[in-house]
C-alpha cells in the first residue's frame, strides 16, 4: 500500500514582537510567518514577515545561500504600503524570531521529531511515485523492444 503525504507540524510561537506561525519542515528547517492580518510590531511599526530558517549547529538562523552566507532573500517583510522594513527592524526581527524558534524547538523536541518524520515520509512518497513512473516507462520500453524484435524476426 502506498504511503500518503504527511503535513508538517505548525506552531504558534509568541515572541516579544508578537505571535508568529512556524511550519517545521524537518528537524533543521522552518518557515516563519506573521501575515498582514496578524503582523508583528517592530519599533512601533506593524510588519508582515516571512522567514526561512535553518539549523546549522548553533540554533536556528536565517537560511544560508549555497556559498554558506546568510541568504537575506530568506527574509521578506512588508509594512502597510510599498515600504520595506528599515534595516534596524530587519536586525531586530533576526535577533528575536530565530531565537524564539530555537527556544521552542528545545522545549518541544517531539515537534522537531515529528517534522523530521514528515520530511522523511514525504521524501519516500516522492520516491515511490518516481519509481512507479520509471517502472511504467520501463514497461513501455520493453513493449517497444518486443515490437522491434518481432519485426526483426519477421525479416
């Protein structure tokens, strides 16, 4: 019986900036959101934010680029209107939110375990689907080979 995809654990975490929703995508990956309808407050300014965090051995931090540098594209913040958060607001977000996610993970290891199990399960689901597709292609190629061999024998 094929596996079914599992949902990743989601937690609401209170921070000094406000509440954020965290989706744990494995033991070492998380996405954090505070949407426009429930923004955080940084320096008295309401900001909707989205972050990608990774755990690289010293706690959750902003995701890194392939070169190992902080990926500043992993932090998106929006004030009302077309304004980006100020550099000081971005620094404050990066000081507070990753630390809150790390503290939550330390206090709730079962959530990280469930996230890792969901990640591994979902990888297995993907691989099973890929294998089924390859087996179908293999069957089609074998049928094609049988036709070619039959034509060859007929000559």
